[in-house]
C-alpha cells in the first residue's frame, strides 16, 4: 500500500496529512476554509485516494498561507507515496464538465515541477475565496510532488463550477497517472530514473 503521513509546522500554519494512493475516497478534511475543504473533498473522492487533512493557519491574515502550505504537504505526501515511481502509468488526462463549465487537466509524474493554469476566473471570488489561490495550491503540489500540471478552463460562467471542474479534472488525471501499469516493469522513463 502506498500510504504516508506528513506533518509540517511553521509560524503561519500547522498541518497533518495522511494519504493513501490506493484508497477509496475516504477521510476527513479540516482546513478552516469552507470552500477549500469542499475542493479537497472533491479531490479525494474523484482521485479515489484516502486523504485526511487537519490544518490550522493564520486565517486572520488571509487564506494564502494555509492553502499554499496544504499544497506543499500534499505534494510531499504524494512524492513519498509514489516512492521510486516504478510501474506507474505516469501520465494522466481528464476533461470534466460541471454544468455550464468544461475544464481539463494533464499531468506528468515525470519529476519535473511546472504548472500552467489557464482560467478567466483567476481574479474572481467564490464567497471570500480568491480563485487565484487554486493556482497557488497546485504550484505548491507540483514543486513538492515533482509533477507537471496543466489545468485549463475551456469555458464556464460560474466561478464555483469552474473551480470544481479544475479540481475534479485534476483528481481524475491524478487517479490515472498514479495507477499501476501491469505492462510497465520499471520506471516509465527512457532515462531509467524519475
């Protein structure tokens, strides 16, 4: 089983996270940020990972530190759970409709961190949550998780729906990329190492 527990504590946040890549979508999410909790619930459900998150942070300042640090911890947990990455599919892609919105994500678990997020909703708010924080979350995941992530809002009117589409498409692409490939006997790279 590819299971890990990671903890991180700074002057701004305190985070504990358990991750099981071979789970079924179980776990609890507590970050103190309602909308972010909702997005992480979608992530665990649609990626079929077990994920438990307990985060406290300086929410009186803003949400940035907590969202980014949860991303760092998730990325670290993902990297540790993948180990040497032998036998994984490596690549994942998903296009997900959410009512009037359509979003897609492409993932490469090849060890090279990079994020591109294309969305016309980046500077919009969902209640008190700035959509731009989603890009910050995925950037942190990418750096610590050593993955390349491209997220794209193809179209959509409602910012909440676009955010859901981005998280759901990431979840389904991740589910595909971390899956075991019965034909892959080593590391899925011509370099022989990721």
